[in-house]
C-alpha cells in the first residue's frame, strides 16, 4: 500500500494514472516524475520495490501538493477579493471569472431556471 502525502495511491491502476489521485499531480507531472526516476509508466503501485516507493514519495512530496497547494490557491483568491480586482469581484459574486459568457451558459452558477416563451404565460379561458 503506497501512501504519498496522506493519500493512498490506488494499487490496481497504472502508476501514471494512479498518481493523479494526489491533488496537484496531473498526468504530465506524474509521467515526468516517473521518467526522471526510471520507473516504467505501466507498472502498478503494488509492483514497486521499497526503494522505488521511497524515491517516488520523496520526488512527489518535493512539489506543492494537497493542503499546501489548496492553501496557496485560496490565499490568491482572498488577495484578489481584498484588492477588489475584477476577478476577485467575480469570485465574490460566484460568477465565472475567466471571461465566459453569462447570458446563456452560467445558469447553474447564477441559479436561473430555464426561461422559455411560454413558461410564465397564463392560458386564456374560454367563456
């Protein structure tokens, strides 16, 4: 059972995929780390020797991962909110911050329900 930064790496998956269970490690970083250590990408976590496990753990923990990375990201967002930057204001209002359109596509974020031509109309009654 391989544990890195408090996360149990899945043993049944290939290592380049299994390492992505760690927050802050994606496919490119996992592949580059495995290549640098000389470990095959297709090996499983259960097939590693104790020496390879230790080397992999040290290499991955050298990066900012998990709690440290999450704290840095939240501090960056908090800084943007404090200085009243445009992106910070978008975060405050819980709107898209990267230029996406909001007229039609951010219904889930904004909370708007679907509006059609007949949704609010009342039917005419015949008398």
